[in-house]
C-alpha cells in the first residue's frame, strides 16, 4: 500500500534513491511495496538508457515502481574520458534527449533531474590552465536556457539541480572541473528545480572562505587539493560573500528557489561535506523542512550518507523516509 499525505489539496511524495544496481533496485521496490517509499529516483552516472540493454533495463525499472525519476549526475561518463554534465556539450545534449525519449515510453516516469552547469573547463593540478569566463557568463547561461526551453518548454519533464562547487571529480589525481554558472538560484531563471541543501552548503562554505582576486575568480584553499580556482562574479557575491554565514546563505538560497521547486533532496551538511540527518549539524534539517511546510506538492528524496557503507539495505535512508512521514503527518 502506497501512503500519500494530502495537504491543502496537494500530495507529498517520498522517494528512495538508487543507482542502476539490480540489488538496490529490488530493495527500493520492496520499500514501495510495503509503503516506506512512494517511488524511486535513479542516479545515472555514465549509464545509457536509450539503446540496447539500457532500454530493457529502463523497462524493468518501470515495472518495479509506481513512479520513477531519473537523475543525470555531475558527469555522464568516467571512462574512457570523463564527460562533465555541461549543457552546452553536444554529447551531453544528445544524452539528455535520448533519456527523455526513453522516459516518454513509460507513463509512470516522472522528472529528469539535470544539474545546471555550463562553460566547463577540465583542469589538472596545479590548475594553471584555469581562466575566468566571467564576461561570457550571461551569454553561456542564456544559451543553456534556450536549449532547455527548446527541448522541454514549460519545464514539463526537466528539473534543474544545483551542483556543488568546487566540483572535484577524481580524488586520487586531483583532476576537477571548473564551471561558470549553475550554483545559485539566480542562475536558474524560472525553470523547475531541485534543491539540495548539502550542495548549496558546500558552495556557500567555499565562497565564504574564498581568496577573492578581484578579477572574476578566487581560490578555495583545500588541504587535500591545494588552491582550487572558482569563478566568483556578482551572482556568487550576492549568494555568499567571504566571511558570511553559510547557514543564512543556504536558507536565503532555498527561499529564492522555493517558488519553482519540485523536489527537495533531503540532507544537511556539517563543515564541508558531512552532517546528514536530523542530528547536530551546521544546518539542522528541521530548519529546511520548516521552510517548505506550506508546500503540499513536493517530492522528498532521501539522500543520506550511509556511514557504514551499506547502500543496499540503506538503514539511514530508510529511517529518514519514516521520519519525514512523521514530520509532515
């Protein structure tokens, strides 16, 4: 039995998260059967769904769940070449369009979540090839919005998610991508969106601790990666200036996103990367949930870090779904 909560004429939905792993898919399907989850969001990272086995697999997912979303993450492939999810890259555009076409075959498919980023630069240590593209920012952003509006007018199927920044890709090598936009709500225009407080928090933390050069970029000093270059224009300054409160920046960013928000990825952050759940954190999750209580039509996707590494049974994420139902009941 699937449990929905009708509030003020709308319906709250609570989704589990999975990767394209048969055991994880089966586990999340069990959650749906017993009413823990209302659906699933499947993260695609270099996983084709438009041809061959991928299309067959998508049909299997559709059979398992009453409703499913797909998410294209911060990259569409790792090997043989890392391809970031840059909306202006023809390979990424084809990937998005193929995925949308595949989803249209299934009436229980929902949103395609796409991270908003563009003007990508792939950097290797010591990141000496970095160059600021601040002057190109508005043009690149406009091109991305034109593309999205062409393939998905009215935000019918695509919802944009705020990626984290800096977006390092390979911890062993330190190789990373730098991008011009896609970090703050002002970049999203009036497109439907997904808000991730951890991603927003990481961005705010980095900007609050940036060494601003005054030339449209700055550096975040990481013990692990060294001086990481970041674009830092007017939008970033309005989001979080150096020395400002990351907590207040995230809450303000949430407020700007809320009128267009379709989905909330449920997590929090502590320091830079950790702190998921209802426990002690720099930004307690209750503050986020209280800000969205008046919305009766959101999807909540549990995205907690499983400290024991068990993403099959995923006890923390399972418990979070129950906690969310209790919070909104």
